[in-house]
């Protein structure tokens, strides 16, 4: 395949940045999108040019690192996959592909296509955990009976990989789907109920503090989420928040 890549290049956080065009040839349809970028970078390095910086780690749809906005869509044109699972067969020979970083005030660009998503880490630190005594007397989690429906819903919420596509897709740069997934994961289980009030209040407070926008129920986040995190988690978080506010 012969393609024209239009890639966002930005030296550092202070640089204004801009789109740079790169023609590329010899791309196989079975290559992943990141492998295609690897080919480009090899060519740039051989020419003595600076390779394109982009985030990746597992390349298996698990870590949530590969945050690219491809032709105006977070993780590109396929559904239910991350950028690392996107294949070049989703594009046609001769296509022009625009590749940009995820854009949001709370995700500042570090370099080229790499953004700083440590705001997500700080939200997690604010409450995305349970406190358990791990001094050697830990009770096996399976000894606590859990309703199958709740266990399944909790597992579905826990599938969130913190990629940030929901934020990049949302016209308000809202992080509600991400935070709702993290709150729901614990709210549905007995182990999560003990700290439920503090958790939802603290995580929502941190989300607002980081500069994410408000949710206006457009649902774009659910469409672009590679892990199929449902909007019903946002409704659950709103209920948790209301109840916690009344108690708090
Ligand atoms: S909710 Fe979906 S899109 Fe948002 S961070 Fe989690 S996995 Fe990514
Ligand atoms: S590189 Fe880990 S999810 Fe894509």
C-alpha cells in the first residue's frame, strides 16, 4: 500500500507544532497501525531525521498507552480496538491518513503524538482502590458471595484500560466515562462499599480539579471506547455521587 501520512509534529510542550506530510510505500494490509509507524520511523532514522514520538507498550490492547487520533477518531476507524490492534487493511491504497495526539486541556502534549495522561493517575490515587489488610491474614476474595449480575457488571467496568479515548472524543473533554468505570468497578462489590462515599467524592473532585469538562450526555465516549464501557456506568456514578453528597 502507498499512503500519505499527515502527522502532528511538536518538539516539546512549548513548541507550537504543526502537521508534516510523509509519503510512505510498501505497507502491508496485515501490518498493525503501530508497525506502519515503525516502518516510517526506521526510514526517518536512516535519513538522519527525528523519528515520530508515539506512546505504546503492550501492543495487545491491554495497557492503554497507544493514544492516537486517526482521521478524526480516537483509535481510528475500527470499533472495539485500540490503536495497536488497528490493522492497515482498514485503509485503502492511496489513502491520506491524519495522525494527531489526543487533545484535551488535561492531556497536554509532551512531544509529537505523546500526551501526558498523569491526570488519570491522580484521579485513581484519589480513590480508585480498596484498603485491605495484607499482613498475611487476607481472606480469599472468593469466600464473599457476590451476586452474578453485580460481579459481571463490575468486571465489565474493570475492563477500562485508562486509554483516554473517551476524553479525546468528547466535545467537552469530559472524563466521566473513565471515572464512572473506576467508581462502578468498586461500587458493585461488597469490598468497595466501605470506602464508597469518600471514593466517589474524592475522585469526582480530582476530575474537576484536573480541568476535564462536564458531561452533556452526547454518548460519543461510549462509541469510541475500545473496551465497550457503557454509559450506564455514568448513571451509576451520578447516583453514587448524589447519595454520597447527602451522607457527606
Ligand atoms: S472508558 Fe474506555 S475510552 Fe475511556 S479510558 Fe476507559 S477504556 Fe479508554
Ligand atoms: S500499546 Fe497497550 S493498549 Fe495499545
